[in-house]
C-alpha cells in the first residue's frame, strides 16, 4: 500500500527501503570479507606461520614462546654463514642451510612440531651404579629381551643400499652398489623433526670426529670435542677444538667461541723407514672424550716414546675449562700419559679404547681383529700381561658363529668408539638390578671396506663381560645405518674429491662412529637399555653430527655367544 506525499510523490514502505539499503551496502560488505582473506593468503600473516618462520630463525622455542636472553644469544650464532675452504673444496657451514637440512624450510612438509626427547632423564638420586651379586637378580631376560622396543626402530630386512637412498642423475640399473650387503638396522634421532642425525655447527670452522658428553654444571648443554678441519689435504698440523654446545632447532650449536685444545708437550718423532714422514706431523689427532665410572678422560694419538705413533691418556678435568672446579680431583693421569703395550708393537698404534671392570679397574683394549688384545692399565701408563688368551677359546667360537666375514685384501675390523657399561633390562623395571649376569661392556666397531681408494665404515655393536676373563658376550648381526646417510655425490663435500669426476660410482658416504655417551647429565659410565645415548658421527672427515637414540635401538640384533 502506498501513501501520497505532500509533493505528490510516493514514499516507499519500510520493508522496501530496507531492501534497497541492503543492496547498496552489499558490495561493501563483500569487500570487507574478501579483501582480508586475500591479504592473509598473500602475506601468510597468521601467528602460527610467523612463529614457524621465527623458529627456523631461532627466535622462538619449541612451545612458541619467546626465547630468553641466554637462548637469544645462542640463536644469534645461527644468523650468518661461514664458508670454510679446504684446498679447492668449499663447504658452506652456514647454520641456515644446516637448519633447513635438519628441519626443512618453513614451507615444506614438516609443518608440525617434533617429538622431542626429554634430555633431563631421571634424578640423580634414582641412579644406582652399585653392581650387586648375580644372586640378587632374576637373570632370565629371555631369548628376545628387547622385543618391546622394536617399534622404536625401522627395520629394513633384505634391503640393499639402493633401497636406502637415491642416486641423483643416475639410472639405477647402471649403479654398481659397492658393497651390497643387504640388511641394516636404521637408527632415527629422537630430537630432529625429520629424524635425521643432528648436525654440529661450530661458527668459524669446520670439524669432524665429534665427541659429545654432558656438561658437568649446565644440564641443557654438552661439551663437544672434535678435530678441526684442516685447511688443505697437504696440511701436517692437527688441531683439536672444544666448545660448550646446546641443541637449537635440531642443530647442535656451539654457544660460545671454540677453543684450541692444548695438550701436554709431545715427544719428538722417531718414525723410521716408510713411516718417517710422520715425523713432520704435529698435534693431537683423533681425540676421544668419554666418561669412566668417576671421571672424564681424553684419549688421543701422537708421536710415541716406544714406536712411531701411539695413544695418550689424560684426565679431562685437568685439561678442559668446564671442569675447572673439579681440577683438584684429577690425580691419576693428570698429565698426558702414554698408554703402553707389550711388544711386539706396530709402527702405528691407533684406535685403543679404555674399559673398566665391575670393581673400577681400568684396562686398555688394543684390537679386536685378527684377535683380541687387552691388558690392565696402571697409573703411569704401563700395562700387565695380555689377558686376551684367557678368553680366546670362547671368543673364537663366538667369532666363528657371528662375526662378519672379512676379505683380508680390502677389508678389516677396527675399533671405533669408547666403551660403556650397559644393563640389559629397563631402569624403570623394579626387578632390574645390575649384576654380573646382565651387565656388560659395550663397544662399537667398524667393518671397514676399501673400494676404489674410498673407505666405507659399517658400524656394529659388540658386548663383552665386565669381569675377567672379559669374554665376548654378543655381536650384532646388522650394521647400524644412521638416518641421513646418503649416496656419495658432489653435494657430500668430501675433501677427498675436489673434482666431481673422481667420485666413484655407487658409493655411500663414509659415516664413522667416533663416540658413545649417555645423554643424561647425571650418568657417567653405566646405563640401562631404556636410557638415551648420544652417538658421535663423522662424515667423510669433513663434517660432524650426533644421533640421539635409546640404547635399546643399538642392541636389537644381538646374537649371543
């Protein structure tokens, strides 16, 4: 119904007027809704996206909170890259690329938060390192004592190297995989988002041969000891560097400037004949940092007083700044002491490791192949008789059954890591009490292959008794595959191959296990299979990394002697 107006026109009804106003404002309303949507899509301006980018830059922690001033100071180490020159070889050691490798870029498929392992572990009061008698424990841990941990490790039965990696720009049928040995036990990091090993970043230099032990006073930091990358393949000077490092965005980063480790004075070179050129080399090489039952130690190679090259041992509390409060406690091996060996000696004595029995006595283990050799170690570096013959008969049976087959022409077995004591049951199990029947000494050795002058290491675990005669107890039947190991290509950055044309076809990167330790800051030498370990990894003598895994991951494939 319409009503006449005084001017003779017509007035709309209230409902008609409302419809016209709505039509007039509809374009504006649509614009207000659509424009912010496109702006957000174009700039990616959501808080979650910004937080993810900030995390990649080290500005936020894993919970999305702003970093503390100390953490921010540590993150500043990841803002610039450093180019390290190795002869004709250039390697980018910038943390941006390292973080992207470890975590992926903010736009890639890794958009979720990683499952981060709690590094604090049990309280110190919960740790009992006393080893009671065997009668105190039910020793039946079954034929498959670690079956409840199998889900933590990805198993690749019957897979070759071609199944474990991509060979870029190659037809798979043309790749001569060297060697193709089948089965591996692949290890995955508990910390990194993509579960690869944790890269090590030391600002201002490159490093390899890493050793990582818990810091004595800072429970979120670790002490890193590594060999500095030499400026060229012709260099004759070795340098060991040390720093305090923390894990930030999946990268182990030195939070302060590294220091060159100054060892005690070295003896003059006395190498002769074909080894005379070693007299021109200086500095400690292939240093190992590890804990014994009550103290940390550094073991390294240098010129020998008794042969050409030997091994030297020193209490780390007398050598490293983080232990300065404990320095007065360093009595034995407070000075560099050569670890001796009874004749006959080889010209190059290398790769020793130290182990301790259940009573805390120290021993030097010289070799595992072609036969074991070890002796008790005294405070002045002297040793007693070779104790291996007492265990030789049992060892020979175990080796014949379970040790890897060796081709003497281009293969060998080499000692690789330090030793740790491990109890083969869970710390959380109230029935699990360490004893002679379930606690053994762990060591990782390498099955080493030399093909086309390129060395490849396959790491295996062995256990032996912690009481005399220290016979072999178990040998793993699968090599350990560190997740992140790739085909050997130009991207590997191996200083051995400055010319990409020289890279042999079908090879994998040389991953060497250099050290093992417990991740928990109150553990030293002894642990259980549900404890977390840190494995030091050296890649092609040009870069370094760490793999944190449960100890049970390493003992999945043991064959018991």
